[in-house]
C-alpha cells in the first residue's frame, strides 16, 4: 500500500470514528420562513441593535410558528429571553433567522467592559442547537464576573458551521469564509470598546480552524484553541496574529483520537497541543469535548484567567503561569493575589 493510500485510509477512519463516537448531532435545520435581518447604519449604537434584533427575532418566531415549525419558534423565544440578572431582553448585535441561522450575542455590558471574550463555536452549532453554545458563554461570563466585574462575553455564531458527520468538517473551506467575517468583526469591536479593553478569542473544535486563519489587530491579546482537531496551519507563529496563542485539551476529549495528518486538502495536520506547534499550553483537566466551559471545571478556570490576564508574561510553550515544564499539561498555578 502506498503512503498516499495509507493517509487516505487514516482520514477515512477518522471520519467514521467521529460518526460513531460523537453523539447524534442536530439534523440539518428545517427550511423555515424568516424575515430579512435588520439593517443598521454604521453609527448605530449597541442598544439600538439589541432592540431591532429582538424585534426581528420575535417576527421570526411568529413566522416559524405559523408555518408549523413549533420547535424553531420555541427556540427563538428562548433565545430572546434575558439572561438571569439582566434587564430587558437578550442582547444580539446580529441575528439572521434564515436557514441554519446566524447570531452574535453579548453577555455583559460592552460599554464598560475592559475584558472581552469572543467565543467561536465548532461544528453543528446552529439556531436549533444555540442553547448549548449560550450555556457555555453564560458560564464563562458568570466566572469572569466573580473576579472581574468589568467583563463581557460575546457568543459569535457568525458563520455556517459544518456538520460533525460530513466531509465538510475535514476541510478548511467553511473556516476560510468564517475568518473573512470574524477579522472585520474584531476590528469593529475594538472600535466600539474603550482603549483599555483587551479582547480574547476563544475557539472550540472546528472554531479553532477558523481562528487560526483570522487576522487580528493589536486589540486582540490572546487566541485560545481548545478541543481542536488541528488547524491546517503548521505552527502558532504562522497564524496571522500578534496575540499570544494558547492550546489545551481535556483528558476525556474524544478529539484526541482524530489523526493529525493533512493530505489533498483533507485533515488539519499538527496538533495545537503538540510542543512543535509552539502554542502556550493551559490546563484543561478531565474535560470532555463539550465540557470546557462547564461550571467548576479546571478548563473553565484556565480560560477565565487567560481572559482576565492573570497569567505569566513569559514567551513560548511552558513559560507562563498556566503551564509547567515538560510535555505534560499540569494544573493551574494560582497567583497569590488570586488564591
């Protein structure tokens, strides 16, 4: 058997294994009627966007219900509800109810935040599965608020995610399209926030393929890849960012079984937690693939501390406060001021 044949068989085996191991993912979103997204002038405030998008969301829910798509209608009503402790409805900078849907939600106050985390999801994240993505964003926001009240989290479902059980998830095509949207969004976000605000980009699973291709400006201080199948980029130093690059994977994450090879445009090559990739590693504990933002986990603690900035200032793998020497990914070492 030739080397090329062996690689193709390995990639196929990885796809089949994914289909077996991953819980049944959401079926393709039903074709439901929905209004066009709200249009905004460049000068539109965040508050005006929130109000307009809630109105569009309400209309989308009504149209879905009239069409007999009661599941989608109920999910949209849930999305529109305010987060616990938040006055008014949910805060969406963008909402598009057509097809699988797109949404960019803000948890917290962008007007006062000086620590902002932007979450980029992986495969099978749609309006129909949005609640699990939102739950993780809320968990992170609650953790940040306990230590740093001037914080906000943005749940960025700004692209059409690939299906977990599909050939699309093995290529970077969707990631290239998403990166072309995410980069300008981060630039606009930097313009909307105070000069002292630092932005962290937290990228899960296929979202790490997106972030590895996203050009970031000086306001983005950290790019974090977790639960990653690889990025298709050979090393952290080749990513189009000047930010610190982090990588972590939980011991119970099935993604560790995905072959880290790349051939004929399929697969994503080097594992970001491999020292050869050159990322700073953070402790992810025993997190499973969907558990990184679960309350009380070591992975959530590590991610929160990266966002807040409670880490060392060293450079290179293994030289900061969330990692230790050697190839292992050890527990977080707390600084005395945060113990």
